[in-house]
């Protein structure tokens, strides 16, 4: 069967190979055998391939941090899932293979009303958003501030915040995104500019803003610090600017703002993954969360998919040989 192996840590174009490997054995007790349907190819996969991601498998290895599949068979003592279920692949089960074995207890079953391509994108961005919104216990009506609001995580933050009765202040770079994000449920959408804080205050008055989510870092962080109020928490989860987190320490001290870096696979967060994955699926099924669409490539055309990713962003790899 077809799989994509990481053969060495380095440039993905040289280190990621389409290979033919044996099919997995029948599932043992507690396991499920899964036909992988779709698995995203995203920039964090390339970080893993380069060796700069916190996860470093023994090589050669299948990689792929996210995906969805159909259960083909289950081992003894498995009652949580059954053959035919659509499931999200859990952390620790790499997705870039036609079939994989996984611990059944870690699988999240999703409703059949959700398309397989949408299901494949539920495990990282929406779960990250849920964890970010939960970073601080806030009363209903509180404001959550974020940049990178048009990203997959940012759009999911809007949905999760709305579910919890929280309101969002969203900073974007392009004018056409304002109406688009407002239609998704964003309360305030503002264009990135030095006067963002003044424009926020003109809308919300003296309301506190106690949680900020930074997916850009670098110079963009200063705009968040301008808006956040005394005692706020600033969570840094991404570096889209390509620049490090270098905030003005005087501002942090003056406002008593606590910065913290976030990685969704920290031990403290892992127990929340299944529940947030299931909630993400319900939000999608109910039309309250819309995941960005992605171009689909057959897994055998991985080189073309990688070239597209480099220029355009996330793609989906189709691993079901019977569909193509």
C-alpha cells in the first residue's frame, strides 16, 4: 500500500518520499484498523520534516499530524468504535498512509453528515482554538482579542468563543475580510493599523480585555499589547510573521500582562483533545463552524501537492485508492 515516509530530517522536497509498504496486521486487542481518507499537508508538517518541530519520530517514518478515516476492523474489547465509523486520527498516529492502526480509545467518532474532507481538518486548528479560548476562565460577555483572525485557528476561535458566550475582537490585514468574519459571528473586526487600540476603545469603552491570542508574533504583538488591559493573559501560539516574540517588556510590566507560549500537545492539554474534537465536529455539523476548503491531491501526487502548498497554503491528500 502507499505511504509517505520521512527518510531524514531536512528539506521536505528531498526527505519526503512516496513509498510502497506492507499493509498493517489485523488489529490487536484495543486497536482499530483505519482506512485513511484524507490527511492535510500543512506548514507544521514541513516543520516536522525539517526537524524543528517538538515531535521527532525515529526514521524512516510515516508522518502527517492530522487526518480522518473509516474504521475497517476492530480488535477484541473495542466497544467505543465499530467498522464503518468515521474517526479522527489521534495525536501519535501519523496519517500519511492508506491504512493505519490506532488505539481505539483515543479515536473520536464524527457524524456522517460531516464530509470526509472537512473531518480531516478537525483535529488541529479547531482543537487549538478551543484550548486557546479556555486559556483563561472568563465570565460570559468578556472580550477575547486575536490577530491572525482569518486563519483556520482564528475562524475557529470565533466559533468557540461564541459558544461560550464570549465576544471577539479580531485584527485582520485585508478590508474584504471584515464582512466575511462578521458573517461567521465575529463581534468586532478591525484592519491592522497603529490606531487599533483607539478604535477598539471607541467601540467597547472601558471594558477590560483580559485574553489575547497571538498567532503572528514579531511587530504584530505590540498592537495586542495596546488593547489588552491590566492583568491580561497573552497566549502566543504562532509565528506567522517569521519573527520571534519580542514584546516591549516595559509595557508587560506596566500593565501586568502575563505572556505564555502555547503548544497543543503539552501533556496538560492532551486529555481535552477528544472532547474538543467532538465539539468541533458538532459545530461543523450544526453550521456554526465553517472550515476553509482546501485543494485535494491524490497521495501519489505528493510532489505536486507540496509545490502547491509552498505557493498557496494547505492542501488535502487523498489516501483512499478506491476513490481516485
